[in-house]
C-alpha cells in the first residue's frame, strides 16, 4: 500500500506539472450560455473499496479507467477522459449531468479472466458561476463471474472428456476438466438467464445434462459445483428439482449439480479468501439450492448450520407469494422470527414446527434447522415460500442464506 501511495503521488505531481491550472472548456456554440465548473480536485476512483485513493491521484489499478460525461438527454459531452490524466476542472453549461466510469469501454460477451468494473454517478448539478466538487467513486463488477468445480467424490469418477458449457445472453464459454480460470459474461439485461450443460464420462459412462438458472445479475459470482453424494448405506443418490432441469439424458452416476451465489466479486482489488470461520448453511452435505425445493407430503427438509465461533444471533424472515398465507399467517406479525430470543408468539411457532430456539441454540457450533414440521401446514398454501436465515457469531461474522420452497397446486 505504501508503494501504491508513492506511485499515486508521483502521478499526481506529473499531472500537475504538465497541466498546471489547466481547465477544459466544453464549447457548445453559444458563448453567452450560463456556465459553471465541475471540479475533479477531490475526485477519486476506487475498486470495491479495496484500493486506497489519494485525492486526484490514480493508483496503478485505476489509472486507465475511462470517464464519460452525459447531459440530461443522454448525449455525451466532451471527450473521453482517462482517469490518470484528468484536468483539475472542466466548464459545463448549467444543468444536470451524469458520469460513467468504467475500466474499459467494451464489455466482452464472454471471456476468461476479463473482469470489467464500473460505476455511474447521476444527478450532478452544475449551477451558474458555481463549482461542483466530485468525491470518490467506487467501481464494482459490471459483468457476471462464473466458475465451475467438482467435489472430491465427483472428481474421482470424472473422465478427462468432461466439459461444461455456460451460456449467458450471446456469450458462451467451455470449461474443460480442471479449468481453474473464471469466466466473465456481459449482463445484457437487469436479470439474465444462464444455461449450464455438462457432457462427459462419469464412472465409465457417457452422460449429458442441461440446467437453466434465472435471475443472474451483473456483479454476481455464480459458482457452479457438481457434487456426487452418498447415503448412509454408501449408495449414491440423485436429488433434483424436476422442473429445474432440461432433461436430455440423465446422468447415470447419480450426480447433483448445485449453484452457489457468492455475491459481490471477491477478486475486486485484492484477492480475498472466504472466511472459513463464518457461519454456513448446508443442505444434504452441499450448498443450499438457489432454486425452489418442490415440497410433497411426508418429505423431510432439514438444513445444517455450522458456526465455528458459536451462534450469537439467528433470525428468520418468512416471505410468500400466496395471498392467503400472507393474510392468515404473516399478518400475525411472527416474521421475522428471533430464534435466539423469541417472544411468546414465536415460541409457539417454534414448538409447533419443532424448531430449536433460545438456550438450546445460543452458542451452538453445529445445529439443524429442520423445516419438516412446517411441510404439512405449507402444503395448504400453493406457491413460492422463502425462509431467509440471518446468522451472526460471537466474532461478528454474519451471513444471510435464502431457503426457497415451492408448493404445487
């Protein structure tokens, strides 16, 4: 970080020597138009908060970021600016502007190890004979990051011809066996569809399967993991939500594919590893499915909560798209349920559904969140239901995990 500061200071000094007190004047053809100033003296660009910015200076990471300014009609004003070569002040006609900062102009439809970071600042008001100061802008990932992996049991029976094709919009990438690079896809829509297709030899048999995911958004890391699981008798099992699969030829070796949404890109700026001591929720030994679990009478739905530093707080938010459920159940004010310090009404719900609460939960490092007792009541309310677990431990580590379930009509 000290080296970064020295580079930043040197860049600032060089820029000031070359530019002096230079101002950029944007000509509009009407010199009598009222103008004001946009100051970049306190302007800075950082990447996901991990890059320290000193005033106008640019770090080696952000030096070449491209800056564009647009008027209220969406028309670009002036030229493209390079962050590390910005003038101190530019003159603009009075009005409201927006500014777009991006690490590169074009976002590739699909490419390995090609993250693009950016940010848009709206509502920049220029007043007559006044100077508007810009502060620090934080750029975040604007494309979608995707990685593919396998658990140990799956890897042990995986043939060298194994391949996974991931498609988002017009972008497509092939992840061969052992591919360690991450793919980066453009996000053409606010919410995108992602198709994952596996082909290859599993335990000596050739198999292919396709799965589709929805609600894939810019700034997310979609971590796709193929998992082979075994029951207590040692037999392999294949657990799948039927409507989530595009059936081609069922995998003959009982393989489950799961997807974990990691959230904001941890590779922005410095390389950050996931905290191994943070709480974690698992389902049948793997990640919690990102797509709804279809419920049926008599089925068991239980999750494991691991908190190495002990559970300090655990609340559950309940959501539903069933109007009757919202009116008959959630209108009682039971959500969110505080499982560590429940009130009397919440204790009744816990006992009705068989949920662990209070002293039996506080400080636990390994416990279950068993929703089996809730299946019966939920079967009377067709639609989509969601239980959001908010867990914090005694060292301040916190996570939020969504459990989605579906009841067919």
